[in-house]
């Protein structure tokens, strides 16, 4: 067993993956294993009683959205009854930000990686304010989801059908040169996304009002590209998963209660521990007391070598970690210490176009005592309040220790 | 005929500035007439086409990178395409990491790739691990840490020697390399005297005295106190002597140590003599009676060592002993057998020879010699006092009765491994009236029948009744070399039979590693980093922490995994 070689292989595959956004479709029709009565959620596996506020809210909303319950009370009873199955998005080649709930009828982005022939999925971004991903399920939230499903989804599908797929890797590479890091800052990427979609949507929209609604919606949200980017990162990380003898981390995800990781050479086993509360800046009127423990699959960006790992590319948001642009550079330099390679496509101008650090090596995390950095939004701990801040979080060291022990048991008993 | 070659990389985004640089670099390659590197947008493709760089039947998307080169030959165009990745990876080296304190040696080495030294002052239990990594990265190690086991020291030094690198230490407190003091060091001027020291304060004292005398230090290499032990074998001291021997700035070498293991000592002194530079040696508390052997001078104290070294700078080398060094250790005849009638003479000879001849057996109990296993049979180099009790039971002292010594002489001469015999002849009242009468015929017989050299020390005056001149002539006529001073006989034996310089088992340490000012990665005590910077050396301070947070169990797992990986390579 040569761990270094296995890790190199994992990183090479991750970098060689070429995620193309090909269509928007209904979850039930495209996500492997998706079925009625199944709800996908962010993070490692979790049962109803242990779910945190935002995730519970999103589950209730999804049950009402699916027509499985009429009222909050009905939904709550159903969720607790055991008749609804909850499984991680990650078990179904999917990812979702924050609560990350995907139900069978929801429209989802489909990303294909022709290099390795795998696919990945994510839900559509709902914008800001009261949204399902933060656990809101009021009627306006559900109405918006229905509009996304009924109008925006099909039109985006037709728009994308005119292409061979939008190259998300190329989009991200360019966005990193425009001040994005791909997780907390997606302003440039979302504008590039809008720029690519605008002519296509104009071409297929049935009328100007519909076209305007869609472009306006995409353009109003500086996060609109986050979901397809996450699916792209998932497609890349999955390409690196399952390499015998590799200590590269291929999943990092939180469900609002636990933080979990999976490792390329250790199959589908999760290593979990209680999620921590991010350190960060809070919106007016909120404080750390309002914060839910870390939540969401968006850590797939860091797993794929962007997000906090590309912090040096995004000095504009350095205030989330302390204040000076130099700290943004140091954040990325620190991540080189625990990664197995450098990205061949994602480069950072301020580091003389060095490739971003990619492929978290479990061994280096343990040896140096440096856990991966994660840039993240902070959810209110109560369902439906929404985002209360943004900041930095690190996974608990414990899960890397568990994984290292498991790796040694498997490979060096 | 020129050839157009193109490569399309789907979905590879690069900023246009980067691509223009790549294009210019490709166009500058030998045999390349023109190059175009663009993202495949319609307008870019039109430019390529206008310049005759667009292949026929091209199809590509706007996100695709197109690299087109027109070479004078197909091979040139092909070679240029092969350079693309290399050229894209080429950077200015400015990575904005000047004040980042790396946690790992890998990152440190990336930030300061020119560093030739890694200075380690972390707790001993982690020091060997970090040293190993430093050596693996091709850098020399200054190991200040103590509590590194002897086994680890040997392993590290052997690994270093295989790579032509140095490990100074463990427990090395001081050095001057490339004009900068390492760890504890005095500010001394640079000069022509090079030090090799297994003694920290010894090194400092000598350096200070040299400075006071108006001279300076070229390099001062601390080896760590155990380097000259039998286990470590003086690996670092050997490398250091070889290095200073080659260093054009170093004109005189000073070697300081507590008394080394005899085997290490003899090989080290052979190496010292092999440098053909004057070498001053000070083994604490052990100065041999014959203080000079060729260009090797033994000092009696630290200050004196410095003073001799400064004096030797002004002197020319002594060529007189150079031609004596003729024997190679491969020859079958290599042992000295000295059969003394005078006990004190035997002891003095042993004190003079113990640093050069190893293993050296004696019945004298002199430190640095070993007792022979059998009084009746000699092995290796042997010095015997035949006047000792075990030989005089039931017979007269050998000064009066030559019988025992004559028999032993013949016995030694019949040993095919013997190269030289050393005898004393003490004249005067009370001694045998004519020692040559019995000895000369046997000596003649030995000299005729073998290649053995017979060395005779004659102690007496021209007033002695035996007639010293006549005695000497008769020994010389028999084929012996006659000496009137013990130190001359000892020096002769040391030069003829002393260990020869052995070829180093590893590649030489690069002189460039001693270049001024030094460039170091400092792991541990930050005061060392400050000191380097104050001296104008380039130093990068690492933010080192105990691996795996000091959790031995996890560290054990890591080491096991990494070891398994290495073994199966």
C-alpha cells in the first residue's frame, strides 16, 4: 500500500473531473434511489428526534410541499411516525445547502462529469429571506418552490438543452479570478451564470414576462450559482472517492446536529461528532446565541479545493475571518499544509497563480493538528428565521481521529 | 516544411494574460515559428485563422483552451506542445507568503527552497522525526535538541552520510557556518581557522581565543558530544574534516573532543593527516608525549590549541614525513610488536601510539589499550613490557638475560601479519655487557628472511661501558633502524603503521552548504531565529507544534502507516 500514490490518484481524478450542468429535472426522475416517502437532507444520517430547528422546519415544509400533509401539525406527526424515510443527500449523489432537503417532486440541477461518467445533483437556490433551506415553510416559501418547479425549472431545462452543458469548472476558475472563493462569495460566479443563461433563457421563454421573472430571480441572488457549483464539487469529489488506500477526505457535511466526513479509501462509512457553532459576524439584531450548530452540504466546496481553501482569492470577504487581506492569504496557505495536491484549473492570482489546495489528507490533519477551514453561512436555530450571519468553522478533530483509526484497522491491522 | 500542431483542452479556463505569456514563451522556443494560445471564442478563432494557426475542421466550445504552434519541423512543434504544462506552472516565486509561519517542513521548504540548514530545538522525543524529514528534503541538520537516543543518532547520521549531508548534534550547542553563529555562539571575526568540535564550550573558547589573537574562524562545526563514540564512529567529524580539507578558506584545522574511542580516533587522525592541512588536535586531558606527527600537532589545552592554530597559519607545511606514508592497510603485514625491557619506556610508547594504532594490546593497563588475551601470544598491534611479573617469574630481568626476548622476537617474526618489531636496548652499568652480541644475529636473520622492519631504541650515553656507537652500528649492520629518542621511534611507527585515510562511504558534503550568509529553517526556539536575523542570515521560523497534538497513540498510527508505505515502495 502506498498512501501517497493513492492520494495522488484521488487528487488527479478530482482535478480531471469536468462537471457540466446539463439540465434541470424532477428529483424523482433522475436521482438514483429517490422514491415517494423519502426525503433527502444535508449532512450525515440523522433521525427525526435529533434534528435541529432549521432541518425540522425544512422537513415539515417539504412534506406539505409534497402534499403528504396539510398542516404543520399533520406534517410533524408524519415526520415523527416513522412512515417517512430520511436519508443523506450524499447517499444519492446529491448535495444541498443548509438543511439541504430534497423531496421527490422538487426540481434539481443535473451535473454530468463526462471524464469519469458520474453525475451529481442539487436543489435550486431559493434566494434570500424566508426559505426552506433555513427551515421556513410558510405559504410564500412553498409558493416560491412551486414557481421554481413549474416555471423556472422547465425553462432552464429547455435553455440548457441548447448547449452541450455549461462548463462549471471553467466558470469557477474564472470566478476565482474575480474575487469569489465559491462558497460564501459567489457574486462573480452568479453573474457569469446569469450571463451564460440569459441568451438561452431569452430564446426559450414563452413570453417576456416569464423571461424577466427568471432572469431577475437569478440575478437578484448572489448565491444563485452556489447550488450548481455544489453539485459540480460533488461530481468532482465522487470521482476521487473509493480509491483503495487513499486518506483523502471526499465528503464533509453537516446536518445541524453532527459534522460528518467520509474518506476515499474507507468506503461509505461516516465519521461523525457534534457540529460546532461557527465563529463569525452576525446580521443586525442577531448574536451567537441565535446560531444553530453548523449545517449544510456546502462544505463540499472545501472538499473540492475551493471555499475557505481558496480564501486568498476573495479578500473582499476577509472580514469574516478577521480583517486583513493578508489573513485571507494565510488561510489558504494553511490549507496547503493539509492537502495532497494543488488544483490544476482553480488558481489564485495573489499566490502567483498557484493552484488551490485540494484533497484533504487525513494524515496531515492529524499530524499537524490543523482541521480544514470552512467558510459558512450561519442559520438561526429556530426554523424559518433564516440566515443570521456568516463566518468560519472547523470540523471537530475527533472525526479525523476516528477515521485515522479506522484506516489503520483496515490497512495496517 | 513547417508543421502546425494543435491541442485542445476542454473546459480549461485561464486568464488571457496567462495565455498571452504562454503564447510568448512557446513562440520563443527553438524551432517554433509562431504560436497561438486562446480560449476558443469566435473572435479568438478568427485571429488564429488570420495568422494561419487554425487547424482545418476545428470544432470547439468557448470554454475550450486552444494551443496552436507552427514549428519548422514536426518534432519541434511536438516538443513545444510537450512544454505547455511546464510553462503554465512556471511562476515568479512571489507567492505572498513572506510572513506566513509554516506548520510543516514541506511548506517551510516551499517558502524558503534555498535553505540548506534546518535548525531543530524542539523536545528530544520529536527531534529525530523532524530531523529525518529534513534529511529527506535534502537539507543539513543542526540538532540542538538533546534526549535523542544513540540509535537514532546513528540512524540519522548514516542517512545523512548516504546523501552527502551533515547532522550536527544531537545536543549540539554551537557552530559557525557561513559566517553566522548557530545557537550559542560568540561574535567572532571570519578567518582561516576551521574547527571541528565534539565539545560546545570547547569550540566557543577556542573561537574566542582565535579572535583575541587577531585571527578568525572560517567554519566551526559542532558534532555533538557522542559523535566520536565507538557506536557513532565519528561520522560527522569525518565529514567535517573532509569538508574543511576541501574548503579553500580554511588553512588550519582544529579538532577538539573528549578522548574518543580508540578506533574512531585512529581513523579520524588518518583523515586529518589526509587533508594535507595543518591540524591541531586537543583531546581533553590526553596529550601524547610525541606532540607532533607531521602536520598534526597535539595541544595541551583549549587556549594553547588556539594559539598553535594561529601560529601554524604563518608556517609552511612540513614535507619531511610525507614520503614515509607508503603502506596501505590492505597489505598482509600490518602489525607492530613492541617488546620492551623497560616498563616506563613501554608505557610512554603506548601513550604515543594509542591514538594511531588500533586495536592496540598491552600488558600495561594504559587507557586506550586493551589487555592481550594470552601473555604468550600476540594479536594485532601489541606493546609488551617483558619486565612485568608474568614474564620474570623464575628468570632474570630481560635487561640482563636476553633469552626470553630472543625467543619472543623469533616468535613474533614468524607471524606473517607482522610488519615491524620495536625493541629497547638500555645500556649502562648493571645492564648486559654486550646486548648486540645476542640481538644482532637474530635481527639479521629476521631482516634477511622477511620484510619485517626492526626498530631499535637505544638508551644510553657515550660514556656507558658497552660503547653506544659500536652497539648502534652493529644493529644497523644487522638491518635494524636505530633511534636514540623514544618519540622519534614512536613517530616513525605511527607514520609507518598508523591507519591510512579511508575513502568516505558517502558522497562529499557540498562546499556550497557553507556559503555565506547561511539560509536556515528554524524549528523551535525563536531566539535562534532572532539571532540569525540579527546576524544578516536568512531564517524562516516555523510554527512547530507536537505532532498529533502530542498524542503518542495517534502518532504511532501515523508512523506505522507511513512506514508501511515506504517499505513497499
